[in-house]
C-alpha cells in the first residue's frame, strides 16, 4: 500500500560509493496485484550541460528496526544508474547538442520511460504455537499420576473422521491433576477442528464406563481453532469450545475438565454367630448387651445384640 516502502536516490562517486544524504526519497503508490510503482521526479527533470558520466545509486530503505519488521524481508540490492552525456554527432560533424544514454546495472536502457528497476520483498508472518491442557478431577479418593488417559484428535469441520494426534496421562498437581498436550505450531491462516476426550492408554474409546470403582467422564470437547494473519507479521489464534451442545468462546486452560467418581465396592461380611458373649455369676438375658462395628475412620457400619444364655455359657451375637 501507499507509504509502506521507501526508496532513496543518491549521487555516487566513480566507484558507486561515498554517497551522502539522499537527493530524493520516495514511497510506493497503491499496489496492484502485489506490485507498486515508484517514480523519482529528480531523474526525470535532470538537465546536463557538460559532457561526462554521472552516477547514482537507488536502494530500498530498511527500517531502523531491521529486517523482518512486520514480517517483511527487504531488498538490499543497490541499483547503479549511469547517465553518459556525449556530444551528438552527425557523422563526423558535431551537431552542437548533447545527448544522454542511461545504463542501469550496466545495461543500456532503450526507452527511458520504461520500468527498469525492481525491488522484490517477501512477507511471512511469524508462526504461532498453541497447546491444549486440562484438569482431571476425581471424587472419592486422590488420583494417582498416570492413572487416566486423554487423547487429542484432529477432525473434519463436522468433528467427524478423527485422526489421533496424541494421548497423554494425568500429572499429579494441586488442587486437581492436570494433563498437557504438546504444542501445535501454525504457520498459515486456516481453521482447524479437534476433539478431546478420555480414552484408554492407546487412545481408544473406553469399553466400559466404570473400572475398579471409578466412573469415567464421557464428555467430548469439540474445539474450533481459527488462525488469522494480522498482516503485521504475526498470527493470532481464537478458540471456540463446544461441550454438550453449548458453545463457548472464552476458552481457558481450565476449559477441558474431566470429572470421575470413585465409589468403593461394598464387601458384605456376615459376623453374626461368629461373635459370642459370656456372663459369669448369673444367666445372660437376650439383648442385654450391644456391640458395634467401626471402619478405619471410626464410622459405625453395623451393630448387634446378644442372645440369651445360661450362666457361663456363650451366647451368640447377631449383627444387622
């Protein structure tokens, strides 16, 4: 676009060196199909009154911030312009007038109005990286690192036809375990679609919803990633997350959360008739004594009473 690039014209010495301040500085006009014209009016208005060779240099101005500014690589070519002024001859007879021939980089320019100097620039936005991570929540007990697995799939625009990218496991953390996928690097504009879900260690779907007392999370997170070139040498990334039919644009590191529940399998142990009570000095009345069973956390889990028995005889205890 106009004003995006600047070019300077210098007067040069015999060796095309030793030039000082620019004779003229110009900028580009609006581009057409990726190209833009530059014109030095100084050269168009030159008048020569003496025979001789006049040398100039034209070069692109590189920003003070250097190459790669805003994603642009600038052309460092220094184009040499020679104007050779001689006496115009008619055979061997001087006409009394001067004529000029223009050479650009050593080549004679036949039509001085044609475009003979080209500066080529390249533009490339910096790559941008994106890494997905999430949270593993387990209720009922503390999780163990490497106990659960999560897989990132790339899909089509309908979140179908998944192709596995990576399977990772949970990492012990506080207050909840985390999981992390490797960074994905984007170098071009585009839209990408992903699915993240809980799987087995090979990235396959879980064959059951509950294993060893753990009920697994069946959530599937659908992620739409849009990579955009800012035209200023950078890419930006926006993420849209769809879960259970709801779409969110405020994606955060906690946006991928899987919650599992642990419920221990109950073991039924019948202690009835395995515990006895004996009373010395008199007969034992039924239900006279109460007995209780506690778990390791001192929570009562069962209670029972004794049967009737004669003095000194063992009475059985029956628990609920």
